[in-house]
């Protein structure tokens, strides 16, 4: 389908549109200029079976002024070949995907990793306050700006805790990204999914940024092997330069605990722990 032509034709004030050529699942993603909002990202949902998840994503974004999350300015439907497809117009964040940064440099400097950790923990506090679990925190869904700020993207598989789950209970596996999702998530243990699920993914993401390796994906042969390693493998002992008291690596290890009960009980407690260890970290 010629989405670009239809976007220009049906959405007022759009110019300079071009595909961003990103792997966005069931969405086409474009950068454009909007006469009111300036640089924007336009996303078009390609399949109707994802519409309800996108509607929840839109509702959460537009009803809450979340920090370090691109804003959704507008949304609606495009007429496409006797069909309707959902689109959103979102805030454009000028930066690079964290995954690309890691591929270029392998690791993130400790100071930037700490800033990422704080950003994600503060977001987790906001998520807990409004009753959602992101369920897909990973380097592929984080943008790092030129000012070394971080923005979290893609709320496509969020769990809204006070709404009916969109994943059927009888499914053996819940939506997840192997290597970042904790056991309760990919095992579809719904009653155990809460903000501690995101704390696990935060721990893995920051551990990977600091060490250059995902402890569950390294040497895995396929996605099922990654899930098995997530259940059975403990992150290797790692010495972080500047973490002389080993409080930071201990904190990350606790976040990556297999059982939710062994992680901090909530996001606020995790953040308080993080603040307590900051004075022990020495930067170059």
C-alpha cells in the first residue's frame, strides 16, 4: 500500500514524509514535518488484530504526561483500499536507538548507564502509579539523544492492570522479548505480572549496557534456549570499574532475580535503593 501518498492526501499539514525503515512489527513508521507540531513520527497500524492494543497505548499516552516518553499528538483512521487503518502522529525524538549505540560501541559509559538506570526507574514509578506494566523494556525500544537523555518507546504490549488482559489465559506463553522478559511474563503467569516484571527488564538492559553482553542471550542457539537460560542461568560475576563496593552490580543482580518476590517490592523501593548506592560509585 502507498501509505505515504495517502498520509499526505488525508492528513492536513503533512510535508517531507519519508519511511524510517525500522522494524516495527505490524506498523509502518515515517518521519514527516507537521505544520503545527514540527518534526513528527507517523505510525500506521497494518493489522486490525493489533488495534485494541494500540487503542490502549494511545489512551495511556494521551491521558498521562509521562516523562521520557514521546507524546502522541493526534490519531485517527486512513481510508486505504476500501478499508480503514489506524494511525498516530507522535513527537519526534532526535537521537539514535540504544541498540545501534551498543552495536557501534558494545558498551555504554558508566555515567550514561547510571543515567539510563535512573530514567527507567523513575518511569517505573510513574507506571506503577497509573497501573501499567510496559513488558518490553530493551535497548531496541530506547532512544538515546545527543544530550545523552533516554526515551522509552513502543507500548504495544503494555499490560493495563485494571483492565481485562488481551492475552488468553490458556496460552502457554505471554507476549515477550526473549532475554529481557522475566519467567512470569513468558510463562503467562498473569497474577505475578506487576511492576517487578519491568524491574527485571530494566536490570537486564542496564547490565547489558555496562557489560556489553546480555547474560541470557549470550551463546543461546534460539529463542527457546534464551527462555530456558532466563530460568536457569544467573548473570556472571562482573566487576564494574568505579563500583568498588560492588553495590551497583549487586543491585542489578537483584533486579534480575528469577522470582518476583526476590526483586524490590515496588518501583519506589528500587529507586530508593538506587539513590543509596549512588555515593559509592566513582566515575573516571
